[in-house]
C-alpha cells in the first residue's frame, strides 16, 4: 500500500501521473439537469427549502461561516453557510498580493455548477439561499471526514485505493484550472479514506480573469488523460450554457475567462495526445 506521506512528496514534487476516468460520474443527457444527478437535484431542493432548526458558528475559517442544521420530514442534514461578499479594486494583500481581490459566496455556487457541467462530480451540492435575512451559499456539510492535510500528516495512514485517489486529485486540478482557484491546498480537501470520500471545498476566491492556469495547479496538469466523459463535457462547454448556468453568479468577463482557460487545457491535452 502507498502511504499518504509518499503521496504528499509526489504531489509537492509535481510527479503525479494523473490518469483520469473512474471517478467521473455517468454521462447524463444534455437537458435541463446540466450534469446534475437526480440525487444532486433532490439535495438542492432540500438545501433550498428545508426548515433551518439550528445555526452555530463553525469556529474556524476566515470567511466566518456558520453551520446550519436543516430538517424536512424525517430527513435531516447539516450545511455550511457563507455570506462573504468582498471586492477590492487595485492591488491588495490578503495572504498574497493580488490585483482586484474578490472573495464571494456566489463563487461557491458557481464552482458546484461548473463541477457538474464538466462531469467532475466532487464539489458538495451548493445552493444560494437567504438565512436570517442574509443571502449566501448553503453547501452540504460532509460528515465523518478529515482534511487531506490531516490525513497526510499521519505517518501511519495508508491509501487503500491509491489509483482512485490520484484520479480524484487529477479531477480536482482540472476543476481548479477551470475556476482559476488561487486557494487550493490539502486543508480544503475533505476525505474519508475508509469510504473513498473526496470533496474539494472553499472556492470563494476563485474565478479570476487570467486565461492561464493558477500557480497552485501549474505543473500538475501535464501527463494525464481525461475520461471520454469529462473530455466531451469540457469540449462542449460554450458561452451560452455558462451564461445560463452562472450568469446570475459571475460577471460576463469571468464567464469568458472560463472558456479561455478551457481552451488552453484542451490544447494541452491535444498536444500531449499527438
């Protein structure tokens, strides 16, 4: 078995050979579901309409999220609520220098929708909802998980299905290219290695305007192959679909930047396949 220590050293050295395929969900018809499964749609409806029976501070996270408990009939789930909505023009330093900084809850919803459009299927279901008079993102709380960072820090932890974990890392990096995620680290990836659970979270600082992959992903998107499903979905992405699905969450220039990054990614894949 491969230890997580070994996985970490490989990732940091940029030596992951990403062979994508088994983690991608089955292809859905190109209809109004836009890649969202029946289970996704049912959970969206629950997160949107279930009664909020509890609210508490999470106690960590710079966006000061709250944990909700929602209940409808005999069904109960927890969720995380964020209402962060910050935009600063010009050069700004938060944890790095950045031009035109933004940190928005709408990006959490947009990342979920794009994740499904691309056939990736890893981001927890996320909707936009009003809570106590404030509109924000409500994302399904994933139970019984730890961060990949904590898993890696355990020298005795072992990866039961190494190939599947590598596939999911690859899918995550594809998503990070599409959304231009500047904040990816193993601290915002939730895992349960006993149940093969893997969910990237915290996308409120994504969707920058650069046509290039973000620095956090550079060097990690070479030498891999997409499944036929994800490859087809990537190539099928168009402005009309993205506007329809994310025009209420992103600006037009951000939507166009997604297409530019997608084009670069597809060009890289075609070059590697030649």
